[in-house]
């Protein structure tokens, strides 16, 4: 069971690597055409160095051959061809151990006197492309005529032509010709669609008829104060009631004290009778 799970994990990992990792194939010098006898460096650049990219090529006599087998000198993810010959003309690409591939590059090697330097990778739609007609012997910059699909585009005195804001209609086979020297081989120029991004335009916020008007800071402060009072008042009232009930229950525990007086004694009663007799005698004495 564990072995089967590990196998499934390996399959998923390989699929993920193949779908996400892609190397950047670079050619130095950056040209799709080269003179016989030049040295060329091919490399696969990738952030994940563990992918193990290798250089492969297809030719008219052999396919999917790896650098270092019977052509070139391999150095990690790079390959050096020195010198390059017309038999090295073909399609080159990078390939990982998991089977992921880079964009293919068509390289043409000629023994003739003229080459057309053009981009080795597809160009982005809307960009500019410069084509250079170059001779093997100096001077390399001579007036040149440029052709597309066999039709003359124009003649440039400096030997280079720039295509502005290229589109899909600019794809095709290009070559150049220099009087007294000859013509270059043809090279295909590919144009890649520009990635489209759909972004919503910014809109100003608007109030609908049913929306309430915005509230000012002072109004918000008053509303907040009222909310606090609504929450705080019941708490105060309940606290006062609890305190009064507590005090009432606390005072009810005291024992009431009787304030009654004891009855007078016989001596006190005799004094009172004598006092009454004196008052009567004085009263009688004042009557005439």
C-alpha cells in the first residue's frame, strides 16, 4: 500500500514539474543564422537548478540527440559547439528529466558570405524587431535589400531594417541581399500574441436614491454617546435598586427597644399630694 502511494506521489510530482517548470533557452551570439567556423554557446536557464536540463537537437539525418553524445561539449545545462559547421543546422531545445521542454530554436549555419541576424525566439506582438544583413568580411555594414516571403520590402543604406509594432501579419521567411556579396539564407520570424489583461476601469462612488446621506463626525459622536447612555443607564438603575434593597434588609435585623416607664412609688405619690395641697392653698389665698 505504501509503495503504491509513493508511486502516485512520484507521478503527481512529475506532472506538476512538467506543467510549471520551463527553461529559458539562450543562444550566444543571439542570431538564428551563423557563419561556418564560429563558436556557439547554448544554455538552459532555470531557477530550479535541480531540474537537470539537457540540450537536444533534431537534424535531417538524426533526431533527439543529446549534447555531448556525438556533437558539442556539455557543461551542466550548457552546450558549446566550436567550431560550428553547416551539418549542425537544425532545431535545438532544452529538455528536463521529467519531459518538460523549452521553446525550440532553429539555427542555420552557412558557408556563404552573407547572413541575416534575426531573433532566435518568437517576438512579442506590438514590439520592434531589428534585422541586420551582415557579411563575413569587413566592412560588415553595407547597403542591403530585405525580402519577406520572396518579395522585396525595401533597401536600407546602413544594412539594417527595423520592423515597428509587429503583428501576426509580419510572420514569414526573411532574407537579405548585398550587391557584390550575395544573399543570406532564409529565416522564419515568429510573432507571439501579447498577453491580454482585463482590468476594470476605476469608477467614482455614487449614492443611490435609497442610500442614506453620509453622517458627519459630530453626528456620529452624539449617536455613540447615546448608545453608551442606553447601555449604561439600566446598569446604574439596577445598581441603585440593589443597594437600597440591601440596606433595607440590613436595618430590619435590629431588635426594637421599649420606652415604657415604671409606676411611681408611695413616697413619690405623697410628694405629689403635698405639692397639690400647697398649690390649692395659694390659690385660695388670693381670692378676696
